[in-house]
């Protein structure tokens, strides 16, 4: 441990951790902190400064298989525990996450870059899933069916599926893990999760707290390293009965194809490309507030980010002016600096994509009202950018930007707005800003999205079934429905004659 900490001292902010044991460099397999067989590691860096935070174990496929073996061995005892006992372990985990909020938020900002206030919010969000599913663990029960056969009694029982594989993204490294893992653990499943190689420290800190909470060895495992061999091993292993993934549609489809031979249950939260529709009857200031929050949270690196903003023509010019002024005033800088609202992007590829989308839109006749370039704060910082009069065939209207670039277009009537909003392969969330009650009802049906936010931005939470339609995913996470992917429905017919 001493040698480990001496390496971590290279980044001064690590010294702000009150519990240095939360910063782990080894994977967590079968209740043991595990190095790669050959000692291989990979660097985790702070995107704001480029400085190294940790050298994390780069496991290989054989260790992924070993984690599945440990999870399979732990499954019978964990699934057989009384639901209230599983609930107690989860509740203890929740309490420890809550107590470690400041340290967990600091780690997240250091490895992911988001402003510290957003990291604190994510830790609260992540903890809420553990608390919610601690309660739901006691409610996975048995249903009776009115028998259609004489002398027969019929029961339906939900039973734990088995070992669950998971792959989590870098943009929400804590919340996406707890939303999946807490549901699976509550159902009685055991978990093997792969943490994003860009942000593994948050997942490893959660594993440390799970161990302290008394979650038994093998029940919760965290793999670190190259996702191709590790996630591939989970997909190929017949003992893994479900795969839960959050990430791009492209990778999700590859995981689904690889899981097909073993007929795994799939739970996938994929791309977004959300539209935001602002009608002329909307309050201008409120519409701008909603659009700013929907576009620029997590520096735009969010599947819920408003990627396409459609404004009805009578409000268009005034909206563009007000939205541009607010966007230009957003404070850009390292996430640990006070009052920062836009942190660094995750990597150079993200910056390049923003630049490519801006260039393409301008080439097709769009106007850049603010931004459109890298920020002086560093190579991974991109200025909040507003593009107006974006042509319908622009790249930014066909692809998720995943950065702080807003595309604004005018529309004339409701029918046109619906057609444009639905003109995408994605269907995660749509935002609607209007004061017309009839329009709210009509569009909440007409918009082909799994979730519709009306006159607000924040709509998610532990009680909510989160997920999309079309290329945006399969199934739902959160709520009681989030347990369904991790349980099997068993029918029992008893002769009661």
C-alpha cells in the first residue's frame, strides 16, 4: 500500500481525500484485490491537467473468467438469503456511500472532469439506487393466478437469474454502476462489472465500500482493463445469464450479437440524440433556462443532452439571442475550481468530434453565435458553442455530439416539429416547452421516445423506469421494472384436488 500511495502523490489533489483507501489501483475479484498476472497496468489521468492519478491493473480474459467462476460459486448462497438480509447489506452499502460523498465526488471529478458540484449530485443519485433497491429486495414476491383448470392452484414466482455481466460508461461512472448492480443484487443475482478504463477509480471505490458493507466475496466483482477481452469473455461465458450495458448503440449492437449464442438476457441503455421543442407560447426565460440545463450538463457529455433545439419561428430570434448570451457566460475550467460549469471533455476524440460537427454545420450555412473553438484552459476544453440556422442535412442533426455544442433550428407548426423530432433512429428522451395543455397531451403521445420531459429538465431518479425505444436501447433501469432484467418468471401449477 505504501508504494501505491507514493505513486498517487504525483497528483496533489489526491491528498484531499480523507479516506485514502478509497483510491484503489487493483481490480476486485472474488473478494480479493487483484493485479494482472503479468503486472500490467494502465494510467488513469485527470482530463483537466493530463496528470496521472493512478496506475490501475489491466486484467486479461482469464481473470474475467475467474470472476465469473467466483460469482457463480457465490450465487447459490446469495440468492438463498432472506430478502431482508440482502436488503440490510445494500442499506449498509448506501450508508457508506453517503458518508463518503465528498471523497467519492473528488475522485469522480479528478478522473472524469465534471465540476465538483455535478459530481456530488451524481454520488447522491448513485446512492439513491442502492437505497431504493434495498427496499425493493423485500418486495420481489409470488403472485397467484385465478385458475382456469379445475382442481388446480397457480403461482408465479420471480427468481434470480444468476450471474450478471455489466459494462459501465465513463460519463456517469458511479450512478450507472449502482443503477445496474443494486437491482441485480437485490434480486439475488451476483455481479461481474467492467468499469470504463477512463474512469475506473469510482467503481473501485464503490467496491471498497461494498466490501466494508459485508457483501460477500464473489457477489460483487469489478474488472479493470481493456474492454474488448474482458467484456468479450463475459459475453461468451454461458454462466453469465444477462448482460447490462450503457454506452453507444454501435458497441451495444456488437455486445448483443456476441451474446446471442448463449441467449443472454439483455438490458441496454444506448444513444440519445434528444430533441428540445420550444413553442411560441412558452415563457422565454424559462425556455432558455431549460435549454441551458438540458444541453450543457456534464459539459454536454450526457445521453440525455438536448442535441437538437427546435424553436417556433415567432420566438426564434429572441431565443437565439438569450440562449447565446447565457451560453457565452458559462464558466469553463477544471472541475475543482469554484463555480465552474463546463469541465474538460473526456479525451481528444470528443474534442475532434465537436470541431467536426461545427465545421460541417458552418460549411452548410449555419451561423456560429458563440464559441466554435478549443478553450484556452487546455486542449480538452471546448468553448460552449451555439449554432443557429443549422441545415437539416448537417452531421450534428444525425449524430450525437456528446459535447458543449448546441444546434438551433426554426419551425413553423406542431406537425413539422413532431416530424423533425422523430426523424432519428434514436428514442431516449425528448424535451417539450409549451404552456398549451392540449399540445402537451398530443405531443407526449406523438413523440417516439421512451421518456418525455415537459417544461423541465430533471426527470430521472430511482423510482423512474429509465430507458428508450428504437436504437436507444432495450429494457428499463430503475424503478421496480429495473428488477425484471435480472429475474426469471417461474410458473407453478399445483394439483389441489
